[in-house]
């Protein structure tokens, strides 16, 4: 989380909305441990990582959707999930990512 705080502050100072995505659970083998965090600004800038690259694009899409809707959501990516496999989650495990708008 500390690695994204500077970017979040910069975006918020510029009046931009931000979504926060955090790994909240891992089943089996996962690319990052619970607590890994990614911040996404409303114009698609990214800070941090929830998967080391394998599902980052899908998480950015979910974050932008959360900002558009204003509602948090829990997203799950796993090897057997066609979407996750398509974006590269081939480690054999499942990760659960909670994505929420960051309100001040």
C-alpha cells in the first residue's frame, strides 16, 4: 500500500477520482500475497500491482467500472476462469481482488 500513496495523493490533488484494488485472498498458487494493492485513476493511470502483471489489465478494467458505477465489487481470477486464462493467470491458483472507489 505504501508504494501507491504518493500517486494517490497526486491524483487526488489534481481532482481525479481513484479506485483501489487489493488482493484479499489466494487459493493455491498466486502471483501476489493478500494485501498487494493497485490504485487506478479515473483516466487509467496505474500504481502498484495485484498480480505481477498477469491480470493487471483486467483489474484496471474492473477499477474503471467501479468508478463509473460507484459501487465496490469482489473479483475472482483463476486458472479455470476463461477470462483469467485469457489475460495470463496461469499459475494454477485463484486470486480474489476487492475493488472499491476511494472516497475522502
